[in-house]
C-alpha cells in the first residue's frame, strides 16, 4: 500500500493511504461508526486504524489527531 508523506518532522512512520483517509474523517468530526459505514469497514477496524495513527504520530488521543490533521493540511 502506498504511503502518504507527512509535512511534520516528528512523524516516525508515514501513514498509509487508508490511515490518512481515516485521519481526515476523524478530523472532520466523524464518529467511528460513521467512518466505518463510509469506508465499508467494521468499527473494530476503524479503532485499529486510529490506534496505529496515534502511535505513528506520537499522539495521545483523537483530539490531538484532529489538531494534527488540521495543522498539516489534511482537512
């Protein structure tokens, strides 16, 4: 799967295309259920993607992920 390049110097690993898509939806305010429905995934898979996103970006929670996405032009 292709990786999305990040503009931040603090990122450890690049996000996959799917992770970037999930992050955009998180930043737009979508719930896990809404993300799952939109991307045709299970809620568990969405939770896994969000956990990996937080780990890769060194973020604590969903709110930090939203701020990260906004400050890096992902939304």
